C-alpha cells in the first residue's frame, strides 16, 4: 500500500471559502473536495498529455513518410460511419 502523506497548498481566502461552501453543500469535508479536484485535474491533464504526445508522434511519422489522407477523404469516411456504415478508414498515400 502506498503511504499517504499530507501536502501543503497555499490558497487565498476566497478560494478557501469556495471550497468550504461546496463541501458543506455536498455534505463532504474540504479535504475530500480537494482530493477529488486534484484527482480530476490529473486525469484530465494526463489525457491531454497523451493526446499531445500522440499528435507529436503522428506528425513525426508524417514528416518521415509523407503518408496522409486528405480532408475530403477523411470527411467522406466519417460521413459513412455517421450513417451507420461499417467501413475501413481510407488508405494513406503520398
């Protein structure tokens, strides 16, 4: 089991009041509100970073190979999917 250790965060009074008010409204503690906020922030930002890394890798692959699909090819494929058709994505080309 990982050790749980406290972390100090300096917050202005207005933010502390907002946390307290939300904690009371949700019948939770301010500690619970802060833990949830941090967990949600980390989940969101980790997903963002994963997306950013995938985009960087895709760009590097494109720069190496020149393989791509055009906007119209991708748009036509997505339209077919939207219409409920099961179809393969368009082939990449130079």
